[in-house]
């Protein structure tokens, strides 16, 4: 059975964002490696911004686009509160894990 991954941000559901495409590729790699759960949360906790040339133009400042482009957003006024993993195991049972970031 093929594995399907979905990603979404605070933007429109069909919008393309660098962090979504990058993270989906990383997720596919982790799934192929049968990586431990900690590796998925490490991926989600990445605070590195996307390169400027890949940033979307959503109408906010360049500084804000940079801040919003990382998987885990950390600033004094806005940020990621938690990261959640939802996964169906081989028995089609839903596995859920959430980690508080702040």
C-alpha cells in the first residue's frame, strides 16, 4: 500500500510553501528508514528558515516571511506551541503523539 503524506500551514490548504515541500520530502525519507518517533519530532522542531529566494509573497514583511518559513516558529510574539504526529499503523489503528514546544 502506498504511503501518503499531507502537510498544511496557516495559509490556504492548496498553497505551496517551502516548509511543506521540504518537510514532506524529509518525512518520506524518515518513513523509508523506519526512523524512530524522535526523528519525526526533531524534523518538526527545525527552526532554520527557508532561503529568501524560496519564500512566498503573502503580503507580510520579508522578516516575517523568514520567521514563518521554519517548521518550528520561535519568536517573542508568535510561535509554535506544539507538534503532533498522526499515523496509521499496519493494523490501521491511529497512533497519536503530541509534544509541547513552549
